[in-house]
C-alpha cells in the first residue's frame, strides 16, 4: 500500500495533484476546520485489497490474519465485521485511485462533517476526478478516473 503521488498512473496523478492543491488553498475548508488535505492511500497491492475485501465476509480471526499477512494494522472486531470494499478489482490496484482525508489537530479527520467531504468532492470533481461520495455505497475519501 502506498500514499505517494508518484505511484499513481500519470493520468490521475496530475488531476489529483491539482485537486489537492485547490483543497489546501480552499477558504471554505479552512473555515470548516480543515488544516490540510492528506493522502491516505494511492496504489494498493492485491494482498491489501483481499484483506479489505475479507471484512464482513470472513470470521473476525480470519480477517485479522489477512490484515497481518498484508502487513496492515490489527483491525478491531467491529472493523472485521464491517464491509469497506465491494470488489477485488479496485482501481487502487492499477494506480487509478487515491484516497484523500482532511486533517484536523494534526490527525486524519475521518469523522469530518458531511459538508467537509462534499466540499472536497466538489473540488475533486472540478479537476475531472470521479468522487466515491456519489456512489450508493459512499466512499467519501475516494477519487478515481
């Protein structure tokens, strides 16, 4: 798993770089408490994707084994029981997706209010990215081409 722009396909890299710069300059996001926008994930390997996919599809201990084998953190029992991807064919594997997260108080702000994610989504879309916040199964940090 990576969080480097260099690991993305050039086709998305330019769009993502521009979107991040615009998000970091955005007065509305700053007013909402966002210090900056950080990259949570870019390119993902298959073992990581399989570990994510195992959530809610396998028992808790098996999910934890998948995470360990992929070199990931130990997920909580709740995380193990909660789906977080619906495919093994993620665009992250091909370097065509990026996950962006607002930062507040120096930490990833996963619980940011909806208006923060929506503002980020609007800015990403203005750069030609598809935003996961528009999907039926919302994935608000996710942007892809």
